[in-house]
C-alpha cells in the first residue's frame, strides 16, 4: 500500500507538470525511501519511454503485464547470455488487474505529457538543434566526474560541469552526500586538451600493430571478395533462365485453363532467349587475367606504417579542430570518438 501511494503520487506530480528531477529532489527531501532503499534518482522515475523502463512507463501499474520485451542470445565463445530489446510491435500484453495502481485517466495524462515533452526533442534534417538540448559535441557522453562517477555535461555558457552536483542529488557511493566536485571547464579548452593527447596516447598504448592487422585483414577480405567477370556473367545468366522458367509456367497455366495465349508473353520469352544466348557465348569465351592478390596485399601492408598512420591522425585532428564544414565534422566525429574511451575530470590540485 505504501509503495502504491508513492507510485500514484509520482504519476500525479508528473502529470501536473513537475519534472522527474524535481520529483526526485522532493522525495529525498521528505525522506521517502527510493527503489531498493536507495536515494531517488530522476532516471528511475523517467526511464526510457520506448523501452518501457522507469516508473512512469511501467505497464504493470496500469494493470497490464508485458511479455516478449527482450530476446536472449548465448555467445558460442563465452557461453554468456546477452539480452536484446524486441521491437514494441512484438510485445505481448496480458491483463493484470490485481497489479493496477493508477487509473487509465492518470496513465493517459502522463503519456500525453511525455509525448509533448518528446516533441521538443525532435531533430530536423537541416537543423541539428532541438528546443531543449544543444547539439552533440565531440566529447558528449564520454566525460566522467572523478568524485562521484557521474557524467559531465554542458552547463551554463559552453562550460562542462558535473550533472550530479548541479542536481544536488544524494549519491549512494558518497554515503548519501552530494557531489563536491566544483570543477568546470570550457568545451573548447577540454577538446583541445584531449585532441593534443591523442597522437601520444595512440602510440603509447601499443595498439598500432593490432589496429594494422585488423585493417589489413579487412582490406584483404574486400580484395578477395571481388567477384570475377565470369562469376558475374554466370549469375546474370542464371537469373535470365529463372525468368524464362517463370514465363513458360505462366503460358502453360493459361493454356491449361483454356485461356488464349498472349503474344506479349511470347515476345518476352524471345527477348530473354536472345539475352541468354549472348551471355552463354560471352561465358564460353571470357578469359580473366590472374589476380595478383598477394602482390596487392603486400603493397597494402607497406601502407599501414607508423608514419602514414601518424599523418592520417594529424589530418583528422586538424579537421576536428573546427577546420572542416559541418557536414565533414559530422562524418569525422565518430572516427575521433573511437580513439577516446573516457575522460575523467577532477578538481584542480
């Protein structure tokens, strides 16, 4: 009963316009116990609408149980099971009236407000901004607070700060205290520092050989997978023969049903037969030069050397420093981000 009252109150507060963050702060201030006895966090309330997670999206509170939400696969190498979300169209809903906590009317009010909030986050093809967030920057989602382990995000005028400190939410790992990391840094300065570290970090981690082997294996696979001219002709010939077979079957079915034979079908058969004969002659006479894959692969290996990789990284970093147009930067950003794992930000000693 106590849990049900807390859930109903959260639904009412949100439907009436209070944000998940403000709800969490209010419940913590009142000493209301959170999930598993921990402090309340806005993410536990908000969850993820499309995945059906979080208190506001828990179908059981509306008297329904959801099945087939996920599918599990076992890795043949590690024998570990991994879960993957099924599309919402594959979910199976069954009535569970005994589990109902909120009314249909309150549930729909919450869903309507979620829809209105979600509309503010829609992106257009020509506009990377939305009405509530800035565009994704080079280091978005990769910054971590050294004190509480929470994320750093843009706060104020183009400065990064700890989001947990800004929310002033109690942190379990800090014994219920709020994060005290007041360190802030401008986006430009942080990006410059990280980009300056990339070349040295790339070589100091001794991953050049591993990356080179992967790249060579990938390019080798592409070379050896190139279809030969003979294979392409044979594939096209096979497709034409299938079309001929289908047309002949259509003609036979019409005759069996007592329907008149169509001249257009005969014309199509004649055209296909002409193409088939031409391809058959080409296939019989084609001579392909031997592919020097070994020589091409050896040449490829010489291209993957520290000097060339260093040049490529320097060009990449140069373009990432606002020296490329927006379209180019959007293409380059994932490449640069792949070279970065996590950036931890702490107080200045």
